[in-house]
């Protein structure tokens, strides 16, 4: 064990806080430097279509690689849940959110078919860009899950109970999206975005508790982002919906599918742990 491994093992919360602070500094730096921004946290836009998302593939890969180097340097590969693979029963918990995300992925197809000239509209789309944007979304999901449900959640659980750690981590994840307001996005959609992200944080954190693995959260998060990008690309291409008209009241995000299902999973996990108080921290279903 290296000196850095030992230091991080003795101070997990401080270590996680420093990593999260470094990430926040990276996302705030473009405001000072007037430089291009990462597409993480929406890139300051609610209508993130493929043409604006795809060009960021290599920067996002580099960002994810840097985070992985940090995790390796800390000796936290196991601690963040990257070495564990869920059991089959653990994967069953992902079916509801997988079906909901699949619906979002198929919704653009319905929009295309509902258009005046679906074949022409489909031909007008740059499917290579759509594919690149979808892969970029997977990378973004990987980065955010390793940082928040991996590094940060591990640090929080060193001082807080598991459920409180998930809720606090979700709140911090949502708060990170307020960067978009600082970079020029209107406050109301930014609040909706932050609350929606917090709901996702509750869901993905609950999955980590249930499965003892980060991989379901990574894959579902990436699939979710890719589906939203595809949907917004079709909307931008068909011009059937004005993205500004799709913004509901911000507090509606508190009743999102992710938030509700995540809280249900947390409630059942609490009861499960109540009957097995001596169970190890990385229980699986």
C-alpha cells in the first residue's frame, strides 16, 4: 500500500471532497477563462442535440480517463464498486427504469413517423453524429457515476449512514447542475434540471446500495443520457416541438420517475438492512 493509498484510506470523506472540489473547479474554470465547456451537466443547455453533443467525445474520454487515474492512484477501484458485478436478481431491479428509458428512446421514432415526411426527415438526420453523441453520453454517464456514486458516496459512507449518504450525494449531484445557471441558462429550467438530476442521484445511489456495484448505475445513466440526446435531436430536426415549451414547473421534477422509484428502492433497502443489521457494507441482492 502506497502512502497515498494509506492517506486516502484513513481520510475517505476528505479525499472524496477534494476530488469533487477539483471537478467543480474544472467546470467553473471556463466561466473565468471564457473557454469551451464540458457537456457534463447539460453544457448550459436544455436542448442538447447530437450536433452540439458529439464534438465533445474526445474531451469527455480524456476527462473520464483522468478520473480513473485518480481512482487508481487512490487505490479505490474496489471501493467505488468497479470490481463487483451484480447478481441476476440485482439486475432485475433495473427493469422498471430500463423500460422507462426504452420508452424515451422509442419516442423519437414515433415523432419521426408522425411527421409530414418521415423518410425525408430521417434522411436529413446525421446518423453518424447521433451514434457519436450516444457514445459520448455513455462516457458522460461513466464519469458522473464514478465521481458521485463511486468516489463521493464512498467518502460519505465513512461518516454517514448509507441512506443519508445517498440522499446527500444526490443533493450535491443536483447542485452541480447549477453551474448551468452560472454559465447563462435561465434559472427556472436550471432548477428543474438540478432537481431532476438529484432524482437520478437517488435512483442510481439506491442501485449501488442494492447491488454493491457501480455498473448498473453507469449503464443506465449512459442509456438515459443517450435517449434524451436522441429525443432532442429528433425534436430539433422535425421542429415539431419548441424545446422552451417542454419545460414544466421546476418542482415537478420532485415527482419524476427516477425520484419516485429511487425512494421506493431506498425504503425497501432500509427494511432489508433493518433485518440484517450485521450485513457487510456492500450487500448484494
